[in-house]
C-alpha cells in the first residue's frame, strides 16, 4: 500500500485527493494547502489528515502529487525529491525550462520517479490507437476553450497548447527542426490565442492552434500519413481511422468499406474504422499508473524528460510569439 500525499488541493488537487481515496493500491495519507480552510474541507471530505506544514506531509508519505500553481512546482517538487520521494507533478512540469532541467537532474541523481500530468495521453481516443502504426507527416490540431479567468496568468501556450505539444511529440518520432508561431493577447495580459507550426526533421509538419477566447469548445487533432487519415476528438473520446488497404486485407476491428481504388494492377479499398474505446477516467488512470510505477519501479509513461521536452517547445513557441512586431 503506497501512502500518498496531495499538495495543493484547489480545483485539480481536490480531484487527485478524491481519486487517491478511492484507488485500492494507494492510501491517501493526507493533504496540504497554504489555504488552511480549503485544506481542512478537502481533508474532511476525503476522511484524511490536513497536515500542518509541507514538511510534516513529506515526513509521513511514500509519494506526493503536486497540484499547486505552476510557479511553485519547482520549489515544492525539489523539497520532495531531496527527501527521495517520487513525485507526480501537474502540467506544465515547471514554469521555466531551467527549473525543469534541474528537477530532472535531481530526480535522476536520487533515482526518484517524476510523472507529469499530461492527461491527454490517457484520453480513451489516444488509448484506442495503440495498435495502429502511427507515422504522421502532417498534423492539424485545435484546442479551443471558452474564456475563464483561471489560468490567464500564463500564456495559452503553457495552459492549453502544451497538451497538444506533448501528444504530438509522443506521436512524431523525430526531433523538432524549426518553429514558427504567432499569437495575440486579446482579453488578458498574456497570449489568449496562438498558432504554431512545428517542423520535424523527418519532414512532418504540425499546425497547432490553441485559444481560450472561443465561443465553442473544441479539442481535435487530425493526423495524415501514408495510406491513412486519423481523426481524434479528445472531448468525445473518439478516434476515427480512414485507411487505404489491399482489397483482400481482413481487419479485426469492425470496418465499413467506403470505396475501391485501382492503382495499376493493385486493387485497394478505403475503409473506415472506429477503434474500440474503453471507458476510462483519464485522471484516475494516470494516478493509478503513477502508483504502479512507484510500487514496481520503472519509468513513468509521461516522464520528467517528457515534461521537459514539451515545456522546451512551449517556451520556444512563446519566444517566437514575443518576437512578433504587433502594432496594438
Ligand atoms: P487552483 O488555483 O484551483 O489550486 C491551486 C491550489 O494550490 C490552491 O488551493 C492554493 O491555495 C494551493 N497552493 C498555492 N501555493 C501552494 C503551496 N506553495 N503549497 C501548497 N498549496 C499551495 O489551481 P488548479 O487549476 O487546480 O491548477 C493547479 C495545477 O494544475 C496548475 O499547475 C495547472 O496548470 C494544473 N492543471 C492541469 C490540468 C490538466 O488538464 N492536467 C487542468 C487544470 C490545471
């Protein structure tokens, strides 16, 4: 049984605490928040201990999750890692790339697991694609949200686009070669809408848009590759695959034939598949995997290095946006 402590029990941390209270392989040992009213009310809801200080929590647990505002991730995670405690850190891993590098270095020196809360990796639509060969050459992604003042202390790139950056880096097996980006602060002091074009050394291009000033919500990604078009709807947890296959190919997934194409002597057909999606609560699943990784050893599926890579690309995008000459 792994004793876990939750640090920062605001919007997301309170959900962490409720999940850990319900995961059989873990015990919610307690919570800490600098807002003592919040700390007591979540502790009472989850029937756990509201620790008096961060140090007291760290002395009484085997592992922690950190869901404080991003600006404090580095300080809080450093204290836990220095004590040899594994950490689950909400995304983005830290505010700056230097801090993320330092955390990854510290954790490696101590042999401690870092998992980063890039939750979309556990979206049922992404999990449904695990048996497909994915090698996209063009990606189009849109993450559009309605305005909410929470989170506007950081640019939309760090708040929303970083989810898609992480997914894209996990799907494209090639280094980023070039980044172009633009963005506009429309209602807040930081960028509210941004577009980035990531070019990879294997030729793949990803065109990524994130906005927090949309009327309608949308979280979609489309992948185009040799012989396939894959559409991912993160909001619906739905993946759709259109593939060009040999006319006699049998598929284990229920398939609808959309048409036939004759390419020289080769007869091919276009098929449509909706790979089965397992009912999954992505937050619960990523926290269960954290407990499993910590208990059995091994590397987290979304490691500190992954968090660092996504943050590095996000910062390069923000730098490009800052270099724009906007006459406002
Ligand atoms: P929030 O403001 O609702 O909660 C943060 C909590 O941390 C508050 O209760 C605050 O009192 C507490 N806190 C602040 N500094 C602290 C400290 N040093 N020690 C202990 N407690 C402290 O914020 P939120 O929306 O829950 O976001 C928290 C983190 O989760 C952020 O990093 C955010 O980017 C991330 N987040 C991730 C997702 C996701 O999809 N994975 C979604 C939302 C937020």
